[in-house]
């Protein structure tokens, strides 16, 4: 199922940038988020995110089933 994915902007507190799907409760607010794109699964989303953001990791809440390779 196609979903929109977002990543939070880098902050000084946390160098990791977390990828969320559109339904995540912990999804960053619009001003704190960058749009990654629309994907069928989170593995594709994280791969795409990591092209641009080296420290991209998956959200343990909404993407806990995700197993990026
Ligand atoms: Zn999330």
C-alpha cells in the first residue's frame, strides 16, 4: 500500500534523522519534517532517505516491522 513518508530535520540534540510514515503519532510537525516520498514499503522509503540523509533511521513506533537491508 502506498504511503507518504517523512523524515525529521536534523537537530543539534539528535544527529539521527528518523523516517516516519504519514500515520505515525510521533511524526514531526510540518516545520520539522522533510518529505521523502510515496512508497509501497518502508524499505524503499529508507533507502531513498539514506541517499540524501546518511543518518536516516526508521522510527521504532510506526516502522518497527521494517527491515532495511
Ligand atoms: Zn514514526
